[in-house]
C-alpha cells in the first residue's frame, strides 16, 4: 500500500527523519488501540446480537449500509424484540450497552459514519422504544442495575482477625496486599491490576513525620482513559499510612510483600510458592497472577473468611467510598482518589444504606409499636452503637439493645454479659 500523503503535501519532507511516515492503515490502528479490550468485546457483542436478530428478521443490509432512517426503524424493532439466549429480557445496562456498541461500530474504522444515537432527533423513534422498554422492565421488577454493596463493619472486623489475610504466609500476604491496595486506592474490580509493577508504589514521610505509601504514576482507567475530554486525575495521590506495628497492617504488609517478590517477574501480583520457608528471601514464583484469578480475589477471601456475604472486587471500592462519605469527607476529596468524574456517579456508589442504617430505620418504626408490657434486653457485647428494637409478636414483648458504652461509668468494675429486665405496667391505685 502506498504511503499515506496528507492533503497539501508536495513531495519529500525537508527533514524526513524527524517525522513518522504512516500509512492510512496505521492511522486506523491508532484509533483501534484507543479502546480497551473490554470496550472492543462490548462492541463485538452488540454487533453479533444485532446480526443474529437481523438474520431472523431477514434483514440483509449490513449496519453500515443503512441510512439513518433505516437504522432508526430497524433499531426500533430490535430494542423491543432483543432477548438473551434463554429468551429472557436484557436489563437496562445491557440494552444501553447494545446501543453504545452499535454506535461505536459505525463510528470507527472502517465505517467512520459519525453517528450519535442518544438525543439525536434522527433516532427519536428507536430511542423512545428503548426508553419505554427500560421503564417496562422496572414496572415488571426486572431491572437488573445492581450497585455493589459495601462490606459491612462486622465483616471488616472479622476479616481483620481471620488468617485469610495474615501476613505470615505467601498466600495470606498476597491477599492482604491486594485487599489494602484495592481499598486505599479505591480500585475497580480487576482494572489495571495486571499492569501494576513493584515500582508502582513508593514510600514517603509527611510533614508530621508519618510514614505512608503512595502510587508513583497515573493509570489508564474507565473514568480517565485519556483524550480531549479527560480531566486531571489525582487517583495516584491516595495514601496508605502506617498505623500500627502489626505485620498485617496495610503499610507493613505492603513493605514485606515487595521485599519477598520474585525479582525475575515484573508483575506486582505474583503466584505464591507452594514450598517455602518464612526465612526465604523470595516467597513468590516467576510468573504473574492472571486477570481471572485477580478477578475473583474478594470472592475467595469472602468464602474462606466465612463473611456474611460473598463480596466481589468492586465491593471493596464501594466500601472505601461509603466509609469516606459516612465519615463526612467532601465529595470532591473522595472523587480525587476514587477517580469519579461527577458527583452523580459517585452517589450511585454510596446511596445504598448500610446494614446499621437499615436496622436503625426499622428500629425507629418498631419503637412506636412497643406495648406497655415489654422485656428490655441489654447486650453489653454488641459492637454496634445502634439501638435495636425487635418486636416479638408471639409473646407480645419487645426487645431493645443498648451499646455497652452507655453503662461503662455505672459498672466500671464489673464484668457483665447479657441482662434481661422485665418491665411490668404500673398497677392502678384503688381510689376507694
């Protein structure tokens, strides 16, 4: 193929060694490389689903051959009729993903149509059907947009003392470092984890002489892919301070982990050795942990630690955002580390109430239903500071739980477990 000549060129450049001499195919490859593997997969999936539907509908024209009017008409029917392989309706996120995937297919090489579906009057009919389909799914209770829950405080405390993330073994240390780096730098699922290296982290001391770990460079991410519309990212500025001398403390574990990595492997997350000794200088093999293994890390931790729920990697990110929000950190400061580009997307991560908040909401309502004949239960070992009222209909009794700190000053020298007090209604005084 002849070298691509930009418009207005008239022959050899004065200094041919200074600039690259690219062909048209090279420019197409540059555009193609701008998309992540996940985006490419989503695009291919959307096109394949459409083609399968078009074949069933005897529509012979390829997507890129159709006019805007034809596209609008065909997409209108496609959105209404599309189903998954089991014949069930796709959820909102998948339907919107199909539209975005088809749009990308038409706009990038070799088609380069420059079409925009969303809010485009030319595609009003198809967009109206898509909107109606999504509303209908919600009416039927089949909306599948599920925001990942944050890890509960009791589960975080349980995880802290379980051997599953103990820094005393190669596997436990690996899991410990994975969990803390995901939490403190608010990382998404498996995004970018395979690209981390030991030099991705560094240590520093702040103005108060406190030691902390931080990242050394910005990363490509879903919210910050680069390009014209990208904004400055401060995700790498997140810090993990040294809090205690406990080897399982996040900072200490990271320091130990890096010292035990295999120097012949450039990946940050490496396979733990099966045969090892605590005194070995290297605890990990000369091979990286794969993306699939990294993708189920939190699920495996949840199962082995016997947490109350099976959490996903993204739940760790949601946990960081929820804890920061509940502690009163400003959204702009949270966004600086989480990488969110607007507050609306941030709210989707922490809008879900925690287990404690849901319990408190129930308690407020239950409190108004307490009968005059009630049993008061005081649990001094309850780690949650919330007041809990549990209405027992079978015995017409109500139970409330108070945090032990309420009684510390009264019973400072006592060891008290669970106390049950029965409160009887006052007797009426005989006036005769």
